[in-house]
C-alpha cells in the first residue's frame, strides 16, 4: 500500500509524529492520543469559529458536530467567549 496521500494534513501529521518520536530519543511517549487530539482540536475550533464569525450553529454544521457538543468543546478549551 502506497504511503502517498492526496490529503496534505496526512503528510503534516506524519512528519510531526516523526519529529516527536525523534525528539523523545527513546523515551516512551505519554498519553499520545489525547496530546494529538488537543493539539489539533483547539486550532481547528479557533479557525472554524473565526471563519463562521462566531456563529456556533454554522460552526457545528461545518464540523459535523451537534451544537451542544461544540459548546462543550469550546468551554473545554476556554474558547466560549
């Protein structure tokens, strides 16, 4: 199976993870799944909220989330101004 992907995010994530593991220098990573979610989710929410002018209904629709789920995520990251 080819590692080539037409999705540019895929390549960025791969390169970031390669650097992350190299920087660990053999030390075990901790809670990597949650780390990756937090690192990607916050900027995603910030940009989508900016793109929609703060309209949570539009943002939830764009993200494919329920509006109450979006509100909880915004609160979690302190983005619920």
